[in-house]
């Protein structure tokens, strides 16, 4: 598995028996299909991108891939005829039920194959369903046929309360940098699966889709002035520019506000976008921006600016316990919940999945020393507060579920990956040369 000998893998699993026992709390059975699956949450919900990162941990612990493949199948078993799949199972309400499953199903399938577990489980029917689900993202979720797709809401992003960039339920305002980076990876992953199915022509089609989307991101989302990719606001309104009333307790949007200049720049962006016939940028610095590195969308020159000017910047993302979900320079960087926040906090908090994919991205772009530093900082965080759902970026204190047996546990394996130069998320069969 991942090019290491069986003895090494056996020792890794033996050294982490306690984590394996903790994770067994997340074994459940889907009522509608009768299939067993894993969830990091005690309320039994099967989430989309959570499943992907949790799957890496399962493989490191020596678990058979049954829970991973079942998780993929359960989502596909709930697919509508048009390709849509609700992003959680079971569907709890109309809000979650209206949002398409995040683009990680193909990547999860490739992960199983890379682990040496084969792809025999991927029947022609499931392969066809994967294509339909992916095409729903690429076509149906692309307002204006721009080559870039949008989130339905902040909760849809997985970063529940980043409302300033992705809105509330049904707003569908944000062509997310993170979403489109994930879709670049998902198209490449589907191409890998097509190759395994013996369909080279289909594989090339989706590799071309991946590169076309990456190029659109570089054209429309990259800002040379600040050296970052930004989301696009397809639902921009005067009310948004003036500031949502829900935030008035925390910020002032008057002409004397320190944010007045920023608001002026947003208006300028809107005017430029109108002239170009595109959606305006939302210059909000959130951790999802670095998904462009994980997806290898950024050029080497762009990556250098993103990393040196922003990721490593202690006034932005490199907090006391990095990497903060929102830059310190943002008006919404809060250590407490705002009155109108939904879900968990992705503001002044550090989360394991983003730390993990940033770590892998840094190594891919040649920043090995910084990657090692991030591993050390992540280990320091885990040793301080243990297996918690997320952590305060300022104090390192654990927040959310306690104990948590979901994706946070992946952080314990980052030193192992760093030592052995492992990246289970690498889409080897379908990489783009940097």
C-alpha cells in the first residue's frame, strides 16, 4: 500500500490501536440500503468530504476498505435521475437536501485503488452514476456556463459559517475557489477511474475538462495585485456591499469605517466585472483558497506569492496554531460565534482537513521545510488538546465534539507521511506537470 512494505504498515496499525478503537464508535448501518459505513459523528450522519479524509485514516489503521466503498455506494444509491445527490445521508431537512454532494466521491474511489484494494467493486452502473454526479457539478451548478461552478450556501462549502463569502441557505452566490479546485481534482480522479475501466478516450475528455477549469480559475479568479485566488460573487447585490445587517454587532460599514476603502474596492471590482461580463471577485481571504495548491492549479510563481505573502504571514493565516480558517486581517476573524452564524465556526479556528491538504500541497510545490513546520505545529496542537473536532487558532483549545473520531485523527499520521514521503491524495495516473 502506497509503496511501503507490509512490516511498516503492520507496525503503524499496531502503534495506533487506541485510535482504531476510538474510530469504532463511528460504525453504523444505513437504514435504506443495509450497508455498514463509517461516520465521524455520533449522530450517524454520512458527510461528503469528511468521508474522504476519514478514509485515509482507516487505511493507515489497517481497516479493510468496505466502509469506504460502502460510503461511496450509499451516496450513489440515493442519486436522482438528473445526477443530483444530497450531501448528507440520511437527509435531515430541505436545506441539506437541496445541496449536491461535494466533489470527493471519485477521489475516494481512487484512494481505494491506490491502497491496493482494487476497483472490482466499481460496477458499470456505479461508474455511470459517478459520471452523472460529476456532470451535475460541471453543468447544472455552473450559472452562466462560465466553466466555474458555485456553492449553494456557506454550509454547502463545509465551512459552515463563512457566510460573508457563500451566503445562507439557497443563496447560490459563490463560485468558490475551493469548490472549483476540488472539481479539478475530481475530474482528474474520474479520468483515473476511466483508465482503470479501459476507456482511454473518456479519460482524456475529463483530463481536458480538468485543465480547462484550472485555466478558467487562473483567468478569472487570480488577482495579480494581491497575489491570491478569490471567489466570484454571482449573487452580488447592493445589500451585500453595504453589509448584512446580521453583522452590524461586529462591524461598521459607514464611510468612517476602517473597512470603507475595502468596500470601495469591492464596488470597483463589481464595475470591472460588469464591463467584462463576468462575476466580481470577493476579496475574502479564507483557507479554502489554498486548495488551488492541492489541486495544482496555481503556477509556481502564483504559489510562491500565496505561500510567502499570505500563508506564512502571521497577520493572516499563520496564527499561533496554524492554519487559521480565515485570515486575521478579515473583519470576520472572530474567536466567538456571530449571532447569525450557522453550524461550526470556520473563522479564528484551525481544522485538520485544510491543514492536511496544505501540508501535501507544500511538498508538491517544493516547500519541504515549511511542510515539516506545519506538521510540527499540527502535532503540537493535537498534543495540547487531543482529538477534538476543531481548535482555536489563537489558543489551541479544542472545540466542538469531544472526543471526536472523524477527520481530526488524520493529523496523527502527518509525521509518518512526512518521514516516508507519502501522499495518498496524489492522483498519480492523471497529474498535471507543474
